[in-house]
């Protein structure tokens, strides 16, 4: 007879991820988004597993702009985000009652350029 000194470990128990039906509003919103904006550039879609929301990712700033305009998102609510080694555009809102984030990647700036303080160009201000 042989014995082992290994300690028995119970099987890993995964946390309950919830049910797909809980995300039905996200899938319904995505179907409406695809139907309503069928001619826009194809995005990469991420359905978030925490909560009821999704991300629409575009790989070029011009594609981001096309989606931003179509969704009626104000330009002044677009953020320039610098993280890690990349820079992207981001905005968020609701579509058919479901929260979403719109991101546009491929911004031709370095993280250092995007992180630099910005000063308003007063020559662009129109006198009242």
C-alpha cells in the first residue's frame, strides 16, 4: 500500500455569472442598433458581463465620428483617453434605455501628446 502526503483540495467553485436572460435588453438594443445604423462602419461589440451595458469599439477616429454623429452624441462630451501605450476617444450614453460606451481607437497621438496640458487657442474664439 502506498500513501501520499498531498493535501486534498476541494474543486474550484465558480461564482454564479447570472443568466443570459438578464442581458436581454442589451441584445434587443444591439439588434435595433444594427438595423438602424446598418450603413455605418462595422464595430467590434463587447457585451459587458457586469451589469446591463455594452461597448461599441471602432478602429479609426473617422469611424468613431460617423457613429457619434449618427447617435447624436455631443462632440463636447467626447473624452480623449490615454492609457498604457494607446490613445482613444470615448463617449457614453443610452440607446433604447441601455447604457453603452462608444470608443474610437487609432488616434494618431502618443500617450505623452494626449496627456499634455491643453491650452485653448484664443484665435479660434469668435467675438460675441
